[in-house]
């Protein structure tokens, strides 16, 4: 299935992943996306917060997206990260799969920068 982005608008965050630990990634995501104080700093919590970004009033993120908006996460030096990049990418994939299964457009686009 192809997903079109022609009519979409984008919100972008940038993270320099070089040498970043798992805890560092969670802190960056919490700060940049406005995850709640009770954010669990784990992969399940990240999935929950990201999955709620199209649910206005959920309180799971200060950034909310409409059906025609997408979050771009610019990841600089992802290959130099010290966290499990595979799990991070699986979470993004699962969030997008959930949106597609519901008949929506993808929620997140990863932009990998050297």
C-alpha cells in the first residue's frame, strides 16, 4: 500500500543521536514532544505517547497532529547511537501501522541524516 504525502503538512523535530543513550533518547523525546511528567521513559511509554498524537486532549503530548499532518523526526548520526536503533525503528513502524490499519495516513517520518 502506498501512502501519499502531497497534501500533508509537517512538524519537525531534530535529534543528534551520536553517542546518545536510551535514557538520552527518552529525555529528548519527552522534551521535544512535550510528553507528560509521568512519562515512563521506556519503549512502551514512547509508543503510547506517539500513538496519541492525533488524539486532541489526550495529555500524552503537547504536540498534536491533524489527519493531514505528519511528524518528521530528523535523526542525525543514528548509526552512532548507543541505544537499540532497531527497537526505536520498530516503534515508529508500529505507530504508523496502527494509523494505516485505522485508515489514516502515516503519523511519523524518519529523516536519517549523516
